[in-house]
């Protein structure tokens, strides 16, 4: 609930997470992926194959 309220505030929308700032300052790109997405997370593909056996 509070996360939703804060996400609507303009000054919070433009803030980057600390981890993202550190990664970008080191010259890398930071890409946040959806959790447990089967096509974007390799371990989920492994678990899918394991479950089929």
C-alpha cells in the first residue's frame, strides 16, 4: 500500500535504486528483469526441465 503511494510521488519516480547507481558508476548497465520469468531467468528453465522428468 505505502509502496503504491510513494510510487505515485514525482520525486520518488525519478530516483534510482542504490544498487543501480553503483552498477552504472562502474560503467555497466543495470537491467531489472521480472522475478521468476521462465524465459528470462536461466534457472527457471532448468527447474522446468527437472519437473518434466
